[in-house]
C-alpha cells in the first residue's frame, strides 16, 4: 500500500477514535448526571457527618488512545487512594461538577508512567508495556481505561482514615441500593475487549453485587483465588479476569519469586480467551 494512503488511513482511524471517545465520555457523563439525586443525597449525608471533604469520587474517562487500541483493556481496582475529586466539590451545577471529576481522571491517566504505587506499577509496566510487547506487532498499541469497584472512598491523605475504611452506614446503604448497577452500565458504554479486576478474591462479593448474576470459573493452572474468569450474560463478548491486587504480588515473597511464571501464564490466558 502506498505510503500516502497508509498515512490517510491512520489519520482517519485517529479521527474516528477521537469521535468514539468523545461519544463514550458523553454517554458516561449522561449516566452520572442521571444519578444526580443519589450523588447529591450522599453529599448531604457526608456534609452532616462533616466528611464531605474527606470522601473522594472516582469516575472513569475514556482516552482516544483507548479507542485506537488493538486490544482495549479496562482495569478495575478496589478504590482510589484519595487523589481524586472530593464530595465537597459537587456544586449546584451538577453536570459541570461531574465533568470536573472525569477530568481529574483524564489528567491523571495522561501521565505516561502514572505513579510508583503497586497498582500502577503493575498496570503500566506489565499490562500496558508487556501486553503490547507480547500481543501486538502493529504500530497501534493497547490502551487502558481505569475504574474502581468503590466509586466513593476516604481520602488516603487523611491521618485517621484509609481508603478501605468503612463508610458511614447511611452512605453505604445509598451506594448499595442506588449505585449498585453503575459499574455494569459503565462497562456497557466503554465496551472493552478485556477487563482485569485487580481487586483480589476478597472483593468478589463486591463484584457480584455490581455485576449481579456473574459467575466465577477456574482458569487452568491457577487456584480460583489466584485467577478467575468471570462470565456475565449481559457482557457475552467481553472477557473478564479477576486476580490479586498488585500489592499481594509486590509484597509477598512467594509471589515475587514466582512472578515471571505467574505473569507468563496470565498473558497466555488472556491470549487464549
């Protein structure tokens, strides 16, 4: 194919990717705006508890590189470590506030190496770089969209709380009752090829709460708690895997020692899905 034609094709592909990303982000924005009453009720409860500035809200954002990917990966963690948008920043202009929350995620993901936490070290060095080395030979690369099981969590910068600290019961009840389909709705909009839940098996109940009807299957050569394939009737074309939070791999002598084998098997599993 002539070089000029290839260049035109690449330009067209990039333009289409940008348009698709804009469309998906608009759909995500509409989704969150449709939950305005719930989010505002949660904010009101947090203000009564005097913790609105202590609770963070994490909402995903789709970069155009994701839409231009050969393989579209979505990583789902446990909860954000507190750098993101806090509930006290939700203003009367709710839509604008939600746009700001999504832009926080966009800004963070635009950094080429994110940060040195175990979660992002694994996501960037192994999912992004290694998958691209092992699974793609094209100039197109695979990219990542990031979400979390817990959209609302304590700010990690607080002295007295950790992100994993339980939320007040009234707030948690609102989330469980009225935001329990949010992740499923996000996935339907984002449409990744593969979702990797870096949550660990202790969060399986959370996954089942948010992806009601999901089933967990063993993967060859792995124990169910190490790696599981998740199936859901509403997501028949999306391959989903749940494995340990990278903290477990980074700080466990057993898994550090066997990491090369573990990751090789993990990649092969994804290739064969």
